[in-house]
């Protein structure tokens, strides 16, 4: 009976991770196929038709940030699982954890500089190193401080971007002073609003070295991203740690509790995200409004929907226990590291100039064909591989490097 419970808990985490890594592709596909700013606004690129903008609106409501949020929750839960296993074997949890984070950071930096600008692995390694310091906290304490940190992050970004919106409003009034107009012009000329679509199109339609050199020239970007994202990523990892400890993410709570969280958060989160998206659309995708909504105002519905999706997925996973499709999703989750990096290799080869050169040539609705194709590949290869081997290829490499010893691969 004990062994069965352990297997079920692992399937719950693996299946959720599988859904998350598949969902992340639905947003990352924009970064693979279009200039970076297209991810934020269809008016900057890839929003010529109503269908393009509707696709952006759908992603804004249901996908953007929520799949990454799930991934962050699951990273915290998995981190807690590894710590508990180490402690049960009387091993040094700190040594194992920080060895894993060290190699994950190297994987992440390599991913960023040599493959794709949208890496999150380095961020997770850095933030995971901080989250470890709280691994002994009780769930209630983790949840309380996660919400405090998230709230402070929302407050800080709200002040920053709300201030930008106020400056824009007053500087564009007929009675605005010359100094106010000058401040507004300087803000719009800053790197925060520096949009050079033509240069990015030319670069990504060129060779691998040209793309790589541009990222090496801005070597500091992954480090700056930590400052930008820590107020959201750290509390989500802390919530994941708490939800592993209290049995929420492992499916050990009563079904009614999961349904309660879905009722509390799903519809209000969707409505709030829809309202923010509609406000951005009605502004004509004004750049300041769009960036403010993306960076600050969407934080609340992102958190609501991340938790709601987690509860909803656990209910679904419980219902589909033993289902062949769910087993494939869980296998994709067990090989999430390989699927995440493998997706980058495949998609950049399809879209970048050194591959098929489709960068900037595919509209948003048509990109869903590539997303579904990517999902199919994940579901098709992961289970047969894991039926024969202990780990996905990159999971095996990461584990072997972290332990400084080749791990057994075949079952």
C-alpha cells in the first residue's frame, strides 16, 4: 500500500510537469519565431490580422505566465522531494542541491548564449539556491512569506510602471511643461522601450554566430533577468515547497478542497486577465500600457490561474489515473528537462536563418501547428524511451554531473 501511494504521488507531479512543459511551448513559440517584443505586443510584430490579435488575446488570458508559474511550483516541489530523499538516506541535502543548481546554471547559461535568449534555467538555478534556505520551514510559514514577497513584488512593479503610465498621461496633455515632455521622451528612448524589429529580423534570419555574438555582447542579460523575475519566481517556488509538504501538489488532499480552489480562482482569474487584455487591446497596444500590463498588472491573475490550474490538473489526473494518454504526459514530465531544451533545438532550427529560415514568416494562428507538432513529439518519444531507460538523456547527464559519477541508465 505504501509503494502504491508513492507511485501515485510521483505520477501527479510528473503529469503536471508534462502539462506545464507542453504549455510553455505555446508561449515560447512566439519567442522562437518572431522578434522578442512580439511576445509582449502583436502591434510590434505579428499582429496584422484580427486572427493574429485574437491568438495573442487567448494566450494572454489562458497561457502567458501561467505555465511558467506551474513549472515554478513544480520546481519547488521537486526540490523538496530531492531534499527529503537525501535526508532520508542521511546524505547532505545541501551538497546534493547546490551541485544540481551549479550544473543547472551552466546548462542555463549555455542555453541562453548558444541557443535561445528565452532561457529560464539559469533563473531557476539562482532562485532555487535561495529557496533552499527555507526548505525546513513549515508550510504555513512558506505560504505566508511567499505571499508577502509576491505582494511586495507587485507593489514595486506597480509603482514603477504605474509611474510610467502617469508620466505618459501628463506629458501628453496640451498643458504639459517642456521638462515633463522631455522626461517622457527620455523614457521612451530608454532600453526599456527600445524596439528595433528590423535589426532583430535581420539577425535571426542570419547565421548562428551572428545570433550568438549579439547575446555574448549583452552577456549580463541572464543576471539582470534574476532581478526582474525573482519577486515572482521565488514565492512560486516557496508555494511549491509548501504544497509538496502539505500534500496539495501530490494529490493527497480531498477532492472537495481542489474543487474549492478552482471555484475561488479560475473564473475570477480568467475574467481579470480578460479585462487587462481588453484594456491593452483598446489602447491600440500603446507600448507603455502594454508593457505595464505585462510586467505589473497581470501578476495578480497569473498567480490566481497558476493555483487554479494546479488544482484543476490534480482533479483531472486523479480522474484519468491509469489512462494511456496520462501515462504519456507523465513520461513527458519525467523528461521535462530534455523536452524543454530539445524544443529549443528543434524550433530554433526551424525558424532561425541557419535552419529553415522561417523567422518572422509565420502568423500567430499558424504557429499553433508547430505547437501541436511539438506536443506530439514529446508524447511520442518520452514514454518509449523511459520504458527502457531510467532517465531522459539530459536528466541522466544532469544527474551524473551533479553526482560526479555516471548514473545507471538502462532499467
